[in-house]
């Protein structure tokens, strides 16, 4: 019975995700510098240019490279905007560790 319960909890924990963002009450959000704003604008323009391209004429390797580039640009933009995402599984594991330790 315990194996079934643990397997069910593990499946639910790892299959669900949630986006957690910082609220405005936690502290003042820092304003982007001019260089960061310019970089964010460059990232936005590049992503829109990639979306506008005709992908049917590209090879498989080129499409894969574009997907990889978009993922990297998204990570960089999230870093500049200071977004924080946590999965539900990570939150539950952290809570369980805190309960066990304390």
C-alpha cells in the first residue's frame, strides 16, 4: 500500500508545474538600465524575426538551431526581467525537507 501511495505522490508531484512570480509587496523592483533595456529590445526583435521566418524551407538542423536560440533568448529575457519560476514538485520537496529537518 505504501509503494502505491508513494508512487502516486511522486507521479502527481513531478507531473504538475506552477509558475511562481515575486509579488510587488516583497520589495522594490529594480529598474532596468539603458544597456539592459537595449538588450531586451534586441532579444524581442530577434524572437519576432525568428517567428516571422518561413520555417518550411529550413533544414531540420537549422530549425533545431532556431529553437535552441529562442530558448536561450527566453532564459536571458527572464533573467533581465528577474522572473522566478518554481515547479510544484520543487516546492513540495523543499517543504518536505523543511518538515524533516525541523
